[in-house]
């Protein structure tokens, strides 16, 4: 046999005997999973837009469909190949980074400036009217369902507070998107809703930080230490880091762009804050949110930051979080009279507390019933925020998978109902009257 004929066979043997790079092997499993996630998110997001819903709702549904609820039930072998056990930790890491950066952008996007006289007080009243009824009703339902849906190592009051906290959330980013799309962000209705939603979310993250410290602490002393460190962290970020970042805000306001160096700085601040709060014990998204609050408050800075980061975070990283949530969601577990009644009780507590609480508060502030119910519908959307909240609870062992699945369903239903409820209260012919000079008094907006 000629020498050159034996060479290929020898080469094949050498390649076959060569050890497989474990990093390459993992990459070859993670990349197909990411491709499937992004395709599902794109398709479901597009379908959501065609029926008049926000894209993020479709992405949430895509995550649920990729889990055991549909993909795993219809084609379990394929789901196991797409999402093998060794891929899930990588998806968790990617989703955690995505959530930290997303909550950072949410915090950075909050505008507390340019408030009109009395607006802060009215927004605070609206926020309290949305938080307190939902929190109390959720607490009552949670206390009743403790033992049915709770883990053995979670006490009744901690479990009840978690349920109430989850139901008291409003999806601030989604509310902002809806108002901006409809040109209502500078109306009194729009500004009050946005300010109230930001207060709602900030209060919910503070409650979650306390619950995390309570649950993860080995005793009351450890929990108090965690809470104290979280408070010190927030003070350092908002008083020291925020002041140090002011020159960056002035530079962006002057140039109109966020440079590569500036982008490095803000991303490092966000991820370092996430690491710090993870070390403290209150989860990285809390650190990301506080880091966002510490960013310069200039409108030019916020716009430049969002234009540089939001597309990548929302298109690439958030769908991974939805998929990771979907892998933990088993809606088939919500069966039987007991589970169905428990879900209906949680759903009713969340919807009624937020919808009627906010509507009555708006009416008390002098708005018409149509405007009031429109805001009640928008504030009832929980969207991504409740998913973040309950994923932290599941990761830290505060809730069961059954309760997790129920609250995912609450997130999908309340989010899907937000725009229809808003349009029912304010049809386009009446909505056009709101987009008028901003000095209009609330009483004059009555339908």
C-alpha cells in the first residue's frame, strides 16, 4: 500500500483518540439552546404584536411553552436534547447577568425630576393605593394557603408576605412602553402612573431584600446583619457613587453620546453592584436596580444609555431568562379542585387589590371614572417584574414550584389584560382628548 494512502487513516485515528475539549462540548450544547430560545421569542413576540399586545408578553409565553408545559410534554426527547441538565446552569448565569443589567436600566430610566407642584404627593397616594390592598389581600390569601402551597421550612408570615409582595408589583417598564407608544407620557394620567409604578417597584424590591435576608439568615442576628449591609450598600451607591458619576452625566449631556469608556464604567458599576448584593445575600438584581438609581439623572444620559444597552439586553438576554423561568414552570401541576381554587384566590386577590385600589385612588384625586379605570388596568400589569420576584423566591427556596407556576400564570394573565382593560375604559376617541396641553386639570379630564 502506498505511504500516502495510509496517512488519512492515521489522521482519523489520531483525531478520534484526541480528548474532547469540555468547554467546546458545552458550547456546542449551549448555542443551539440559545438559537431555539431566540427563535421562539421572536415568533411569539411577533404574534403578540399582531393581536395588539406588547412583544414582551409573547416572549414570556415563549418561555413557558419551551418548558415542561408544552415542549416537554409533547416532545420530551427533543426538549432533553435542546436543554440538557448541563446547559441549565449556563442559562441561569446568562439570565442573571441579563436581569441585573435590565434592572439597572429600569433604575436608570426612572425620572424623578421636573415634577409639577403636588405631583409627587399624588403619585405616592396612587402607589400606596396600589400596594397596600394587593399586599393585604395577598398576605391574607398566603396565610390561608400556607401548608397547602408552602415549603416545610418557610413560616406562615414569611410565606404570606412573599405572596403579598409579589402581587403588589406593577411592571414599570411595560407601563412606560405603553404610555410612550400612545403619546401619554407627559399627560397627568401618564406621569402619575409612571411615578406610582416606580414607587411600587422600589417598595417591592425593598420587601424582597428583607424577605431574602430573613430567609437566608441563620438567625435574627444574621438577618439584621444582611439588612444592615444592604442599607449601607444603598446609601453608598446613592450618596457616594452617584456623586462620582455626575461628571459622566455632564459629559454625555455636552456631547450627546455615551462613549465606549463611559459604557465600560456604567456596566462595571452595575455588575459590581450585583456582585456586592449577591455577597450580602439580597440577590444581584437589587444591586443592579440601586446602581441604576445612582446613575446621572440627565435626560440625555438616560436616552444615550438606553440606546446603547437596551436592545442587546432585551433581545438577547431577557429571552434566556424567560426560557429559564419556563423550564421551572409546570402548569400541569395546577390541577384538582384544591389547586384551582388556590390559583383563583391568588388571582382574585392580585387583580382586585391593584385594579380597584388604583381606580378609587385616581377617582379620589379628581379624575373621571374612565381615566381611573384605565390607570387601574395599566397598574395591574405585572409583566417581567413578578417573574424576577418569584424566580428569586424559587432560587432561594422560599416558594414551591406549584406556587411559582401559579404566579407565572398570574403574570401572563394580568399582563395580557392590561391593554384591553385600558382600551375598554379609554377608547381612542376619548384617549385623544388626553394628549393636550399638560396644564389641564384632572377634573377637566373626566369622560
